[in-house]
């Protein structure tokens, strides 16, 4: 199995301990994701120092204020570093009010362009307030308009089945995190059942979103196995088949 989205720098144990714990459960690749200028270098270093770790570099939508040409240029430079396999996470987050929507839009579009220039996928974060789909709808429209030819990974997919079907039409990857396992997450499970075998991914988003079996504790990459087991049940597939599909999909999109 692989963990296609984690934040190692935010987890409590050090990287070596996290990687070793994941390895014991058969997790062979981890994508650690930078959130901005303060964490991107650490993500790159983690990838350079451990052959099982790879990095994504970007500016999270919650920190998009002030994103400018210099910020985009810095990401372009980091994209060429060894072990960097994706741009992001970027996207739109209308749940929190920590960044102006216009700044989020500018940073999102710029990072799609960086991903295209680098020939690497863009990792997309989407979050709406309860009862709204404004961020999801706008981000899908932006991707449809601007991301032609760019591989798209919809991180922590939490939208409904209709959005999963729309993502499938474009060949985008849908990655599922620990919230898939929560009792209240039936809409997420409905979406997860619809994603084609060649476009499904699984992640932890650690230290966030620990799966139900360890909910309330800090998450870590090793727990991707628990989420994957539930995902296999949702998709009515043997775990081994899901594991093979996820590993093949991750290798295809991230080139590792």
C-alpha cells in the first residue's frame, strides 16, 4: 500500500519513526505535502533523505494571501528538486476565512500553470461550509478550463457521487482519507464506490483525519492500511486487488 497524502512535518514522531511504522504494515511509498514557503523545504528534504518518501510543494488555499509571481517562481524552482513529484496542495477552501477568495483563485490558477510547466500532477484541496458546494463547483470549473493536459489529484475527496462521476469524466484521480470510515460519511462512501479502478487513491492526510479505529488520536501514514481496508469493503473488492490498483495508480500519476 501507499499513502498518497501526508504531512510528515506536522506529525509527532520524527520522519524515520513514521516511515518505519508504515513499512511494518506494508506501506511502501509516502507523499509528504508542503503547505507553503515554511514547510515546502522540509518536505523536499524529507524526500531527499528517505527513498520511501516523496514530496509535493505548493501553497495551501488557507495561506494563499499574498501569493504572487515570486511565490510561483519559488515553486517552479522546487519542482525540479529530486523527489518532488507533484504541485500542491492548492485549491479552494470556503470553509475557513483565513484567505481571501480572490487570493485563493490566483494561487490556484498559478499552481496549475506550475504543474503544467513541470509536467507534474496538481494536488487539489476543496472544502465548503456545511450545505454548500460553491468551492467544489468553482474549482471543478477552473480545472475544466485551465488544467487540460495536467494530471489532477482530488485530495481527501469528500464531495458526493455526482462530483465523483464528473471527475471520472475528466480522468481525474480521487483520493480517499480516514473520513471515509466515519459513520456519518455515507455520501463519501457512495462516491468512493463509483471511482474507476484506475483512478482511485488512498491517503491519511496525517496527522489529521485518523480513521475510525483510532479516531481521536494523531494520524500517521501507517493508518492508511485501515482506511484502505474500509475502502475495499465499500468497493466490494478484495483488499489485494485494491492495493494493486492504488499502487499502480500512484506510480502512474506521481512517477515514482
